[in-house]
C-alpha cells in the first residue's frame, strides 16, 4: 500500500519475484537507507594458486621446518632440494617435502598465474607487496620492421610460430600492427630476443601475400606481476593443485587474510551506484533500496531489500535537488542518489524519468519517477 506522506514509497508496479531481492549484504561499513541507488557486486576476487608466496629470487631450496608449512616460492635455480623441479615452477613446502603447485613454462612462471602475498618480509618480485594479490604476465618481444621489405600479418597468424633467419630465434605471434610494422612475439625461451637484421617468417601462414619482415628494432618487454589491492571483506579461493590450501576460501580483514568461517563463494553484496559514462562502460543494472540496512532488526543485521529499476515500478524517492527537477527529466545514479541527466561528455546511463517533483530543495524534497 502507498503512503504519500512517507519519504520513500512504491506507488505502483510492485515487481514480481524476479525483480525483488531480499538479503543482500551491503558494502562493508556502508549505510544504505531506503531510496539509495545501488548495484549488485561480489566481494570475491579471482582465484589464486597459492596463499603464502614468499620469494622469486632463490636459486636453491631454503632450509625449512614444519612450522613453515604452506610457504611457497618461485624456483629461480635448481640447487638443493629443488633439483627435481624446473625454473619457473611455483613450489610449496608441506612441512616435510616440496610439492609443485604450478608448472613453469619456458623457464618462466605460467602467464596469468595469481598468487597471494601474506608473508612479512617477502622477497624478490614480492617485496613490499604483503597482503596483496599478484598476477603474472610473461615476457614478450616487440619487433619492428621499418624497412620497405615488409608484408603484414593476418588474424589467422595469431598463435603461430615466428622464425627468425639469422639469429635462429623463435616465438609465438601474440599481436601485430601492420600500420606500425610491429609484431609482438612470445619468445620460445628467454634467450629468444631477436636481432636487428633478422628476417622473420610465420610458419604455416595462410595469409596472402605471405607475411615477412626484416627486423630494424627489437624491444623485450619484461615480465610483470600486476597487483590487486584487496579491501575489507574480499574473499579468495585457492585453487592450486596439491597446495595444502587447495579449494579453501580466505577472507581479508583489512590487515590480514584468514580462513573463511563459511567455506563457500562470497555472497552477493551491494554498493552505491554511479552509473558511468555511456561511451566507456556497459549499462549497469540499477537497483533501489526499499528497506535499508538501518531498518532491519537483529535477525537481519546488515541486510537490505532492493527492487530492480528495470521493473517499471513507479517510485517516490527523496531528493535534495527536487527544486531542479521537472516532469520529463531523465535521471541517473550518482553515488547512490538520483541526478539530472545532462547531454555531452558521453552522458551517463539513465535509469528513470521524473513524473512529479515537489520542487523543494533539501531534506524535504522528493520526486516521483518511473524506472526503466
């Protein structure tokens, strides 16, 4: 039922069950009262292979004890107990022995590998990154053929082997820019860096005319560990085969990672919506809180109930800027509140249209909108 004297109300179009969701967790620590525009997100990060990566620079296995169980390393040399592994492997100590968790490729960590750094005094590539999640991108070489004798690569050449006559170096074609006469190559081994004067050919190409070029410049792009900084409430699953943490979930408190009390994927969460620019983002799914996390009793603490704005409901919503809005105005979400859509700058995604406004600025202002 409608109560026109309330600050927020559903006037018409109570949605079906697909448009009403109860029990979302709000963004940690956020107050989301009724009338707040929100979006559904997740606190779960992409999985990582190991939880306790320690060092990427050791050329021989360190002497560890039972208390070091769970520490993991990138193998940078085959000394000592690492003699049976390969450079680039990620290995983990189980308290008595070393286990390979991620196999290296071409003497490098496999590209795309994600790890969690929780060790104090982490070393090598992990120094200074305690509590963070890192992802590895392997080395590539950009070769340029500025000379006239060049024929461009084609889309079907991606993933095929590039062979250099001269140095004998080889690699896999990752991308190309025929306008700039540049090929980006994943080298077969770290020693495959390609040399000026090399003549390049693509094995098994079907592109016509046949791609080739003479190298006038070769620039190695170093491997990189891209960093994700976790926030309070993030959850991550460890999925490295043979890790002692395999298939376990860990939560971040803001200062440390600890084993999640519930070993399941992170629940959906909601946060204040800013709907973004049309030209640069995908249209967000806007929801509006019809019961805020400041209204639930102790049985439902930190929960809110939301309606999809795409449900076609007609809502009465508090607005501090009702004096600037008139019927027909389209509105979008800006930090959880409705703002007037303006042209230019790519424009934000609209989520409703104003039907009525009381024309009052401040806390007593309200508007009636039809969502879409």
